[in-house]
């Protein structure tokens, strides 16, 4: 599977590392807004032995059409910024190139644009694309349905300089029909990301907790999404959509 990657910040670099080491993907190119590292080889920069092209280009150097003509891809993975979709969206739609976006927040206009792209191609959008966090959300929704009377608290922890409430915590709150004001935040040191959902029963407590140890966890999520989106019909999907079939466990009742 040939892939292109949008964004090469801390998370983008970690995702690129996972893609290069996977036998399922072949990294064709990386596009970033900055001219820094332009034309550098990603495998060489990351110190990973690979024969994949994986060169870095700036958005100003090529239009998406030119770049994809030069180095075709099956999937575009987006870890850039909200406006990144404007660079490649129409081209991906016209060529039916799958899109996997891990952008934490889109404006309503951009969400409408994602729906427009999904009319002709497969689009996955997940504010947190780790397998673990999406499993946590599904499990929490199931538990709330089982026990709707419980008290529910959401706690999120991140690095000290992160100013806003995490998009993942907002997604969890929305999934459980809780107001954003109910989210508790902790900012300390270099915590990458911890999300905990506490269910307070009258005589017991259930804690569902996910911790991102390294940013490579996002790369594992991308591989899961890329693997499961290929046999889907065109449309807009979440990670929950891709994971829900695994919850259809058949039970042999006596």
C-alpha cells in the first residue's frame, strides 16, 4: 500500500517511523508547510534502513496533482493542521485515494468538506487515532448503556505547555453525552497523553484508562485504519466504525 504523509512534527515523525518499519505500507512522500528539511530522505533523517522514497517536500513546491502524478499513492495520512485538507482534498476525491485524518479539530465547514470528499472516496477522521483510546470510548459507551445511573467523570493529563482541553477528551465527553465543563484537566511535565473515565457505582468503581507512552501509538492506529478501510464502500468513517465489528461476539447460550 503506497502512502503519502501530511505533516512532519513530533507526531508526524513518529508515524513516519512506524510506516517505514511496516511491511504493509510504502512511504512515497511527506509534505509539510515549512521548507525545513526539504528534499531530505525520511529514512535517512530518522536513521531507518529503507529503500522507500520517502522524500520531504514543502507545500509550496508542488501542487497535490503534480506530486501524486510523480509519486502515486493509495492513501493520504494527515497529521498536519486543519487547513492541510485543502492541499490534497479535491485531488484525493477525484482519484479515489483514501484519506486518513488524525486532525484533532475541524471547523463545521471543514467537516462538511470531509463529507463532500467522502462522496467519492473513503475518508477516516479520528481526533485520536490510537487503537486504545477508541477501544476505551466504545467500552465506556457500552458500560453507560449497561448502568446509566452511574456517576461519570473524565480526567485528561497532558504536557505542561498544552493550553486547551484535549480534543480526545471532548470526543469522550460528546460520546457519553456529558458537557465539556465536566472534564478535569491536569498539566504537568512532558506527559504525552492520559485519558481516564471513572464510573462511580454505589458499591464499586470502574476506571477505564488509556495512556500514550510514545507517539508511535498513533502510527499503529494509522496502520489499523489503513488496513480496514480498503474494503469499505466510499464514505466518512470513524475509528469506532472500523472497530465495532470486533465487538460482535457470538455467545453460545445454554
